[in-house]
C-alpha cells in the first residue's frame, strides 16, 4: 500500500444550516437581560431555583425535576446563591443577580430548535427548500421567541422532543456502524423530555409507536437473518425502553442527592422520608428510641396526605350534647387530627394489665397483634370509641377521650396494633418505620381520618372516626409514630414537663433511595397544591384564534409590555391550510366514491397476486439504503438478474442493472450448413468490362 501525496480532506458545509443557526442564536440571545425584572412564570420557577441553590427539599407536582435542575445549572454558573425573594411579576432583580445566566440555557435550547427543525425536515426526505421554509417558520415564530428568552421550560421541552425525533430518523435512515449512537441519543432525549415536563410523555409514546412499526417491518423482512432481527429488536428495546427508564430514575437520584435539607414541603412526605433530611423532623427525632414500648410517649401522624397531613390530637373540649341537625353525642372529650405540631398531640402507650405510665426496665416492646390503651398525655383521657355516630360522618363511630359521667356508658378503650408493613408476625412497633392500624377491640372498627372538618365548636380541626373494617380503605387508616420518647414520670405534672425533653438513644433510620423515589413519584402524581387563578391567564382556544394574548410583563412607569402571541401570518396560513386540506380530502373521497380517480393509484402498493398475476418482479437488490423501493415487472419468468450500481449524481436511489439470464433465440437454434456459390475474380472482372 502506497501513500499518495498530497493528502486532501473535503469538508461539506450546509451554508443555509449555518445561517439559520446564527440568526436563531441572535434572536434568542441578544439583549437577554432585558427586562431586568421577573417575567411571568419566572416568579414560579425562580422559587425552585433558589431552593436548589440552598439544597432545600421541595415537591413540584407539575413535573419531574430535570427542568428545574437545568435552570438551576444556569443560575449556578452565574453565581446565584438563592438569596432572592420571588414575590411578584415585575419585581426588579438586584444587581448581584445575573439575569443573563438565569435565562441563558432556555435561550440556547430555543435557538437550537431552529437547526433541529431544518435537519428533521431533511431526514423526512423533503428537499432543502422545504427544510428552509420550516426553519424560517420556527425562527420567526413570536411565541417561541418569547418563551425562549426567559427562565421557562417550554423551549427546553421542545428542544429535547425535536432532538429525540431527529436522532431516531437519523438512525432509521443511516444503515452504518454509527447508527446505534443515534438510537442511544434518541432514547436519552426522550427521557430528558419526560424529565422536563410530563407532557413529554405524549411525544415519547408517538416515537415508540413509529419505532414499533419499523421494528415490525424488520421482523417481516425475510432477507434479514434471524440473528440480525434479534439484535435489532434488542437494541431498540434497550435504547428506547430500558435507557429512558434508567435515566428518568437517575434524574430523581440527582434531585434527592442535591436536596438534603428540610424545606416547606416536608409535611407532605412520610416521617421516614423526613427523617432523612437535615433539620426539620430529623433534628426533632434525632436520638429517639427505635422500638415503641409500654410507657412510651408518642405522636401519631396520619399517613393520609389529603386533605393535609395531621397528628392525632385531643384537647379540653367536649363534643356538644346535640348537634345542629338534632343528633346527640356522648358529650365526651373531643379527639381530632390537628395539622400542626402541638403539645396536645402526645399520647402514652399503656399496657392494659398495668397501671404505670412509665417504661419498665428493660423496656417491653409493643409487637404486632398486641392490645394496648392510648392515654392522652396532657389530659390523661383514654382513647375511646363506642356505638355512637360520629359528628360529621354518621355512618362511622365517634372517637373520644373517655369521661365517666356515671350514665352506664362503660369505657371501650382497648386497641389492637396491626403493623401493615411488617416483615414477620412478631415484628415490633418501630418509630417512623412502622405503619400501623389501630383496631378497636370491642367493635373491630379501625381508627382513621375521615377527611371532614369539624364546625366552630371543634375549632375547624379534622374529624377522626372509627370505621368498620369492610368500609375502611386507603392510607387514611394508617398511622406512624413520628416523635417518641420513653416515659419516666408517673405523676401528671412531672409528665407534662417531661414531654418537652427528648431522650438520646442513637438510631439509624435511613431509608433506601428506591423507597424515597417511589414515595416522591407517588406524591408528585397525587398531591395537587392549591393555586389561585392567574391574573394573566387565558384559555387554549384563545391561543389558536389569537383573540387574546398572554401578558408576560408590564413596566409600571414606561408602560413597556411583553406579550405571548403567535405570528399572525404563519398562524393564519396554518389555519387556512388545515381547513383547505380537510375540505380537499372530503371532496376527493366523494369523487373517488363516485368513480373519479383524481389521484392515480400507488403502483408500489399494488398487489402482484391480483393486479399483476402473470408478472415477475426482478429487482432483488436494495435501491435506497437497506430497502427495495424501485420495482421492475416483466411477463417472462427467470429472465433477468438485478445488480446494484452507484446512484446517478445526487440522487438518493441506486441504479439497477438488469442482466439477462437466458440465451437469445439465435443462440438456442441448431447450426445450419449452406453452400454458397461465388464468382471467381476473373469472372467478376470480365463481367465488369462488358458494355
């Protein structure tokens, strides 16, 4: 092998692609710091960015954490420390906040959408002029420019969706050794799109549908070997199903690793989750005993997150003798669920066979199936239930702090501990980790949160009832010990003072990442925070017709404004184009039904068995990439053999050479010998000289 000099390298540059990319960057990044004020939903996303900077835990029920992490990355690169109160739209940013860095990454993603649309159109086998047209539509779209220039997530979501489809089409259209890299990029982009907003799921499902159709065609291609079909199917499953799921979980792993401090949304999570955060509940529960014993002083938190998390509570107030609807009550002490930390949330676990309210030495742990009594720490009333209708839920039993009024109403204050997440029948009741049900021994009813609020006489606290086992369901009947100490004081006054001093017995309550991931994912999907109507809100129909716009920002003094509205020219043309297409489709279908064929039938989709019963298709090689798209039929069997040739010029179809495989008729006839008489030279000369 000889090296030939000089060495020549050829670089092909799509000038149109470079130009639209430069213009897109200019329209999205120029004067990005204007206005130097909070614009629209920056007031919403900015709060999460500040929490990331301070590593404070939060829950956003609108979507997964990747989008917030991308915004926070830009803030971090700009030196933002999170010390800014995102109070209202229009508030000025202080000088120490880099507005450009806050908005940089969404702007870059919005700018890259333009060249991605250009390349995506080319991958769809349209010409360069069509690709330029689609790129210009995105480049000049007002709404996309506005969304890209601020700290919002729409441009980031659109970027990952376009990248996913472009990568998959590049994989599908390029049968070479690097195509697996495009498939990996497509799967990663799908995961990122879902990780930014849950609306990315719809694009992901669309891509999976397209990939499924292509995979089904590969399975049906008999020219591909069985081994190659298996390899291609496995690659598609790994890249488009397994990889996106793993990356989606990875976003949450990074999210939980960064946010390790207690925050405003702690109360939405379980005590076990909260105990893993620095500060908050972990500070309160540090050094608590692990196993609940007879004589333990505990607070019981309801596992239900609706309407709000709360703790089993009682106070020195009785149920009214009669309710407003005329029903009577036991007039005993109220037992409620209170959504705040309070001294009246403390209860003492008592052994029914002992009078002492202190922990014995050594402590005797409470186990699954044990029968206990619960004594209210501040009033010494026993947790009681009986066959009296609850105040707000008359189908359930009333729960009260028992008071003996000498009216022949005997106490019914025995409760059986049922540990729902136990690993064995002999499991002990553990602080934070165990979820229990308290089953009333006398009636088999289960202590639970009804979800109703009591009237003014109950201080608007939440109602606690005892529901029959076959009616009770869900997390509202599960309780968790959140705060716990071993009781050492028998006298009431000493015990009240003791409730303010925790014990100090070190214990590790760390839970695994998977438990945290499942709980956080469930909370994000089920917990909906209360939102007031946005003063700049509008309906989706108004976006399409552009009857109104969305006001993003208004300067208080100069009256300068930023509005979100589509490009009137492109939107009107798009609406008219869709309407015209639907009308033409209806007219075409009606005419075709009447026998008028305005459009010819597609020969490539003709059935040889019915349309060409006596013809043979001779093109057996690939004519474009790995597909046979060009067909040649003849009425002679075994007449030709097809050979692929390079494409002509810039055509994307290969040339096909049809070589006959039969002998011509002249070659197949037997040889015939004939005698031919020829004049001699002398005779020819004599004939030529005669006059």
